[in-house]
């Protein structure tokens, strides 16, 4: 069998898209971004054959690349309402979610606390010609003050509560999607919309992310 007919094939990716649709993802732009971003480039070669399964996979440093359904669900929520121009992501990890966002919005800022993951993701963006992403090594609890306010903020590690400093970097009317909950347990995926005097909240279900940790290294 021709190697190209394996995990890189259109059919394998199309099957993932069908699965996401069955699970309720309907935004055609989100589905198209997931169809076109090569997820196998964001995992180790040895895991390439699983790259289009709807599962999270290890990316080293005890971290994981999120399940495609969760990436789709969070991205769809983030894009509801006025299309965001400037998006902040906390937890770059493999850079897969970042790449999906970079296809859908004009400018993405992403913060990761582990240096080796930042470097690897940066190389991937360069290889793929992704130019609308700025990266920073830091503790995401602090957000990215110099670049605020953001139209949308997506958090892909789980804090125990909504980080206040991060929330304050959201524009009025801006949207945050964040899994909130205690370490190593299920979390609630929350969609928050900042209002003049607080926020509106929508619960998107139960998820399991790696914990959001303090500090950077
Ligand atoms: N979006 C990623 C998911 C990565 S897993 C992907 O698509 O691959 C969560 C990531 O959040 C890990 O890389 C972890 O190092 C990072 N993280 C955890 N706590 C953080 C913090 N306080 N600030 C920034 N990144 C953090």
C-alpha cells in the first residue's frame, strides 16, 4: 500500500469530520479548519497513525494534545457572536489548537509555560507557513497584559477557578472558554461573556484537561 494512503489520506480525515458532526459540531469553518490542519504533524511520528482518531494523545512533558472533538467544541464556542480579531490562548502544548485558531482569526497570541513545547510548536508553525501567531513563555495565569484587550481567550489547561487577571484582559463583549475544576478530576467547560459589570456564563459540559500550573520553566 502506498504510504500516502495511510493516516494522511483524505478519507481518514473525512471520517473524523463525520464523527465531529455526529457529536454536534456544525460550524463549517471550524470543520474545515480541522479537515485541513495536519494533526499528524503535531504528534510524534510513532503516533501518526492515531492522529485522526478522536482522542487526546501524549506530547511529552506529561502533556497531551487535546481530543479533536474538544478542540472543535471550544473553537466553535469561541467564534459565537461577533467574529473575534485578536485571540489569546493559554497552553500552547503541541500548537495544534493554535494552528486551528490561526486559520480562523486574524491574530493569535499563545502562552505556554514549558520552553521545549514552545520551541517545537514554533518550528511547526514555521514549517507550515503560519505567520499570524505570537508566542510567549510565561505563566498563563497572568495572561499577556501588553497585548490586551482580547476579543476571545481560550484556556487549554484547567485552573481551579477563573484566573482574575486573565478575565480582566477580555474586552467587554469578549468571550472566554475555560475548563474549571480541581486537579486531576473532571472539570466544567465554561463559556463566559464579559459584560459591563460582570459576565454571563454558559456550561458546555464535563471535560478533563491537564491542570494549569503556576510558574514557567
Ligand atoms: N492546546 C494544546 C493542549 C496542550 S495541554 C494542544 O492542542 O496541544 C495543556 C498545556 O497547557 C500544556 O502544554 C501545559 O504545559 C500548559 N500549561 C499548564 N499550565 C500553564 C500555565 N500556567 N501557563 C501556560 N501554559 C500552561
